[in-house]
């Protein structure tokens, strides 16, 4: 793992603790690994927009997310949603032929509470 990434994550976590935005983030490898995935996913502007959209409007299907973003091609949107899902920040649920997406509130509260503000 890149040392700079770990330093940045540590700084963000300490700032969140000082601001009362998060109780504690465990110092174990699992938490650090997930924090890296979440921050990498949110480091791309389009994925940040998607996460903010899903935090405000839950249970959106692929098409609805694409319509609200307007400028993202379908294959690119699919890639972004996969990255966010793999990070654990959003959950997907299949309903018939549609997949609906929601922000995983537990993960967002722990690593990105600003999404829920």
C-alpha cells in the first residue's frame, strides 16, 4: 500500500474525529483497506457525483442514474458503479431486470459522513 495514501487516510480520519463526524475508525487492516477503496472511489469526480446523487435519492436504477448525470456514457457509468460497489460505498439490489443502487449508510457514516450531510 502506498505510504502517501496511508498518511492521507490517517489525516482524514483524525480530522473527522476532531470534528465529531465519526466516532472511531478501527486501526485494523480491514478498515484501512476499505478506507483506501472508498477514498480511491470518491477521488474520481464522476463517482463522487454518483455517490452524492445516491445519498440524496436512494433506490435508483442504472437508467435513472444515467439520466441525472446526462454526460456519462453507459459503459463508463457501469464502470463507475462497479468501482463504488466494490468499495462497499454503494449497494446494488436486483429487481427483475433492473439493478437498483443505494448508498451503504454504515460505510458512508464511517468513511465519508459528508455524503449524508
